């Protein structure tokens, strides 16, 4: 595997060639290409006490782990052996100048249809740490997802002592129903998707579920050793609290970017986020539980209140059957302070390129709306015979049936408009009571000049029901320079911005009835989706798209489309 320019073995045998290698390949001499195959298929999944088929990659749930070093390239050949459309997204990878491989269905490509194939290229640049990949087509991502791990490059190391072992911890969500059927109701009739039946840790809900007893995920730990947990929240609809009994956790990275170290007893992790956590086996030999359950802040909304667990077992644990299992303390389900107490401590490890002078100021309000039923969606499935919608700046995103990126690249008109509003249509007390419930629909994108220095205030609202909205931006990472509860105050709040070491993220939780301020330089041309990573909000329309224009120089422009890009037609 891999195409090393000058491999280490080669260099040591013929060391006089070394300067040569640098001349030929430059500092990237050691970048490798890693090839993976994804077969999308329906596979029986008996581990979860049901024999029904689920949509998987290579028959695995969670799917295979992709691994590479900083700056490497990964190729993924996808063959779709299901009746469903599919695409894949590499969540957290910037895909510089290469939106063609970013994956969101009908934004950057048309889906890979039944029986068809497509090869993705994932060119890593500064990403390092834990990220993940997932299907980006309807609800397929519920079961088609897995970790994407980037190790340090050949001449660098972790900003912490080399861990003894690295363990992916993928948290998923499980339905007894066929998940591929769930969105139909939510999308067409504006209803609430049904609640899940369990959360899972590495594919298992844990021994609180009798049928999972034998297969509960178990990590055997050696006394005194330090482990790097690579945690991904791959659930569809809920933020999570996560903790480990009697073991302090040290956060060292988030979303594929290192952080300053944070010692903590629990984390709050939103759908879409990934975290790198160190733990040391420094307790007496025994069995300790890691557990996760939801942080659900939406007033009145139902949620899956189950707990998933996995086991940490010291290798020196004596084989007594009655040994105590220690459980972690997790905050109560609705404790917003516990969520913000954790997230407010996040800081980037190194201080780099925080845009100080902003030339493009955007103010986006995030709302869940209630709409009258139209003839197309009758009968509606929301409260009072109405339908749910969700919006950004009062625009509920309508997914087109042709690729936005292709339409832009080929100058096809009529697929989208470029009038996404910079501000909500009118000002109101966003976090007040009795707010207007309706929204408008459209496929409207916001055009950004190349290299624009952008600030977006993401303002949560209390329209219908407030909630924590984990907002994910494709194609970029951004700096979270400020946050607060209530309405953003443009006069006073910017005075408290952190422009020194703000956390750098790709998915940020906008607190319930609060706001965050994010900044980024629009230096990656393309069509980039930004959306809430809570699936029911996304299905209802809480998405928008940035069209970042090309720069003048050739290396500031979108690359040519791949020759095998899936066709939008049969
Ligand atoms: Cu994790 Cu639009 O994706
Ligand atoms: Cu949301």
C-alpha cells in the first residue's frame, strides 16, 4: 500500500540518495496514498438481537476505520450494491479546491445509484487527529459511518506522550424499525422522526440490554498505561454526555485539530463532533464502566433516554464473578450548564490565523418552524395537523434534484438562486416568547468572494422550541471567537471575543437559546454546505450553502471534475 517517494529503508541503505529525494519530492516526500474499498450492501445484523438487514459498508457496523498520516491521500472506491442512492462525506476534511469529493447529495454531486460505483479522493492537509466519514444521503448515515484517523506526519509527533494504544469509540443510534423508512414521514409529511431504541458504543448498546450482554464492547487495560480514545458522536439526533467511572479524562483534540489539554469527568459531544481523550489505567484492578446518554435541551421534545455502556477491564482483574462494576456520574439529561461548562473550556493548542479584520459580517438565525399543510404533503404529521420545517434566516432549504456544484461549474441556470439573506428578514427578540412560526422555502446560496474574511453569528431562537444546534461547515474549519446565552449583542459581546486561542472546530454546538460567533477565511473555493447535524432539523431544512468564488491565481480555483462523477440521470 502506498507510494512512498523515498522510503525509510531505501534511505538508510542508500543514504547518499537522501538529498536527491528532497530535490525530487520536497518536504512531502513521505506522503502516502492509502486505498480502501467500500461495498455498500444490506447485511444481517444479529448482534443487536434482531435479524433484519441494515445498510452497511463491507458488512460492518460501525464501518471500517480509515487511517493515514498528516498530508497523506486516501482513495475510497465505492460500489453500491443496494437499491438506495448513496454518497459519502469525509467529515472534518477540508478538501481544498476539491469540492467534487466532499459528498453531500445534490450539493457537490449526484448520488451513486444502485449498482454504480465512484472513487473518492481525500487529500489531507492540516487535519490531524480523529475525524469520521459517513453516508451523506438521507438516513443512510445512521448505519454507514466509521472513524477517519490521521496520525502525525513522518517528522512530527503527538503533542502529548505516545499513548500505549489507540481505541476508536464510535457512538451510534439504533432503531428496531428500518431506518431507511424513517425520513419519509419526516420529510414528506413534516412529522417527527420516531425515537431510537438504543444508543450504541462500537455497535453494541451494552449489557443493560440482555441481548447485548455477550457482545458488550470491552477494552482490556494494562495497569499504568495511557490510552487514546478516539470518540465520534455518529448518532442522528441527540447531543451526548459521556463519562468513565473513576478515570479522569484529558481532552487533547477535537474535530481533527489539537486542543489545549482539558481534564474533565465528563464530556458533552454533539452529533458530528469527534474528540481525542487520554485516560490512564491508574486505579485498582477491576471493572469500570464507560457510559453515554443524551443531553436533550429542547423543551417538550421527546428523546431516547436510554444509556449505552462499554467496559474497561484491567488485565489483572481477579476472576471473581461478584466484582463491583463502577458507574460514572453523568449530568442530568437537560442540564445546559453542564454542557456549556464543558464547551467553554475549549481552546486551540496553537494560535494560528484567527481572522482579526472582518469584511463579511453575517447574522444567521436558526429556527424550528411550524407550517400549514399544503396539498403536496397532506395529511401532515406535525402537531395541530401542521408540518414541521426548520430554517436558517427564515429560509428552509429545499434540496435540488441536480448537483449545485455541477450547475455552477457548467453555468446551468434554474437550479439555485444566489440571494441567501445576510440577516434575518426582520429583527425580533430571538429568544423571547410567542414568536412567528412560519418560514419560506428555497434553494438559495450565499456567494462569498475568494479570501473574504467572514464572521457568522449563529443565533439560536425560541421559535417553536429552542434547542442546541450542532452546526457543521463543510470545506473549512472555523474559530469560535465568542458565545453566550440569550440574544447576541453587537455592541457589547464582541468586546469579550477570544482572538488569541479560540477553539478551532468544524462542528460547533450553538447553545440552547444562545449564540456563537465563528470566523474563517474563505480561501477554499467551492460549494460548501453548512447545516445542523441533528438529522431531523436537517431533514426539515436547517441547511444553507456557501458558494466561495475562485481566486485569480490558478491555485486558487476549483479543480476539474472527476471523469466518473455520478450522473444525475438514469
Ligand atoms: Cu457530518 Cu454534512 O456532515
Ligand atoms: Cu438543530
